[in-house]
C-alpha cells in the first residue's frame, strides 16, 4: 500500500511514521500518509524563514506568475484531484470536480492580487513632512485546513499567503491529506523555490502546538470547529499571534411568500444538501412563510425523496457518505432528539445500512422546537429543519437567535425586503436568491462565534500583509 510523502524544503519525504487514509464509502484503508512531529515542524518553520527574504523580494507579478503555473498544473490534473477527493472525502465526483474548479479560480485570483498590495500617501499636517503607508508581508504563515472541502480550503489560505510574499506551511486534516500531496506535486512542478511551500501531516495538537509556540510562525489561518478555534485563541494569546479563523455556522434560509417557488426550492436543495450537508455555510434552519408553506414543503420533499444516495464514485449519485460512521451517529442523534421534542419526521431519518454505516437518508423534519439540538448546534449532515413563520420581524429574530453568524440565505422577489434583510441578518455572508454566494473576488467569513477575519477578495491577501507607516522629514 502506497505511503504518501510530506513535502519539506523542496523535497518529498517519508518519515517511517504514517496514518491510514480510509474511503468513507467502504471504511477500507486505501492509502497511508507520512506524518511528522514537532521537531520536523520546527525545521520546516526554520526553512520557511530562510526562504522568506528572497520570496518577499520577488515583485508581485513574479509571485503571481508562480501561482498561475501552479493553477495550470492543478488544471492539468483536475480529474485526478477530483477522484482523490471523492476517495478520501466521499463526496460525489461532480461535486469534487466543482471543488477543484474553484481551487483553480482561487489560484488565478490571487495571482492577479499579488500585483495589488497597495499602500497610500497621506497629506501632511506639518510643514516639511511626508507620510507613506506601505503593505509588507507578515512572515512565515501556517494553514490548517479541514476535511470537508480538503483542497479548496487549504488553497484559500496558501494562495494569498504566497501572493503576499509569505512562505506557507499547510497542515491538512488527517482524514483527507492526499489531495494536499497532489497539490504539493503541482507546486514542485511549478518551480516554487524550496521552503516557500511545505506540507506537514500528523497529530493536530502537536503540529498546531509548534505553530503557536514557535515565534518564526507569524500567522495561523484555520478552518474548523468553533471549539478548536477557541483553543487556538487561547494558545495564541501568550505570543499575541495573529489568527484568521473560519469556524462553525448555523445558517438560516428564509423563504418569503413572494419568492419564486422553483428558485427557492432549488436554492434550498443546493444550500442544504451539497456535500451531504457537511459544509459550514450549509443551510441548517429553514424558515418558510405561511402563505407558501404547503407548496414549498410538498415540492421540497419531492426533490429530497428523489436524491440518490451512494458511493461518490458512482455516476448519478447526489449524496455520498458522511466522513465516517461517527458523523452519521451524530446526525442521527440530532434527528432523534428533534423527534423526542415533538418534531415531525417528513422524510428520511434513517441509516442506509445497505450502503454502509456512514450513509444516512436525506432528512426533513418540521415543527422543530427552538431547544432541539439541531436548532442550537449545526447538524453536519443531510438533515433539514423546516419551520413556518408569519412576519418578517419574527423570522429575523429567529434567524439571529444563535451564537453563530457565518452565512444566511433569503428568497424573495421584493427588492426593499432584500435590502432590509441584508442589514438585519447577523451573518458575514448573505445570499439573496443565491444559494452559492462564495466567489474568489468577494470576502468569505463570519461574525460572532463563526470566526475572525476574512478569506478571499482583496481582504484575503490583506490578512497576510502588515500596514507600515513611514514619516519622512523633507528638507
């Protein structure tokens, strides 16, 4: 069985220590991934630090050209990337291909952004002075990416760091490291100088511990749970280390009476069931206005019932397995809790034991009380909680009644209402008649306990730049 290597200081390295990589659809180990400990991570940081002066000295256009070469390599191997994502993550091949396409777009966006690390000149308030503001790279950065979108969420951190002039060390999730190895191969083929990008893998606490404690590491970007985010905040406090955190979500999706029914149903299907609901921006709580309730629920249920569940490599599959059987257990526990509190099961709600322990049916519950587990914490699976509402003021209050604030969705044909909801909803991203608001050229991130900072857009590269003021006395 192949043992996949780390990528350290321009070389592919196996360490004699490895972890299993399992196919969620079958539970079988199909590959192994080399791992490292704190000593190797400390050396990677030192090598990145050595590479920093030359990399930051490159003109932005030159760094952008490197990113374009990486993008070309990823595109050349896009089918291999998609299949690898499906094998280690479980998502259907078509959705994996979509993730790869977005990855390529991110690389190309930040290749262009590399030219635009703009500063400014400030008019002086005293005679004989000139004030300049410049943007400088923060230094060696660490990227910790999750398993649910294993390549795009890693590249979303690495690409802006490299564009800004910062060497980057990527630590992928232990469940899904293989597409990161493919990415390292693309980086190597693109001729990236040694030490500028490196790939480490292994125990998350041990590797993150070195990132936090080592002063060479000047910035950490993390996507994952709010619980782990809190631990990183605590660990970063001693060194006052900057963090970018994209954490948990509990997104509301609101359908008003005046919405186009077909658009709303299609949008709800995408926002809820894409990637099997394993997305931080997935719609967890659906609120439908009473006037459209019956027609929406009937159409939505029919669409959900038609979803095909199966291994992601099979043609025509809409919903693959969850990442592991424990994740399926957690989702089903939320379903059982909702039912115990009085919710009505409209569709699904069971494990697909015929397919394997990680598969569950796409599920709809209605009449779900506010104290149900799934109405307080995100259900990371294909489970939709659909409730009725009457007034705009009521649904705004219910939508905002959460400690999270990552994304929200609104379906309405009333332009005035769209603007009111844009202002009233407490979320970092709001899709109005749009179930997929994420795009390379717009900021991605949340409020409240959904995180700190923004990725993508111009803000994505800003996260790796420090602002410097220079005051000149002119004689």
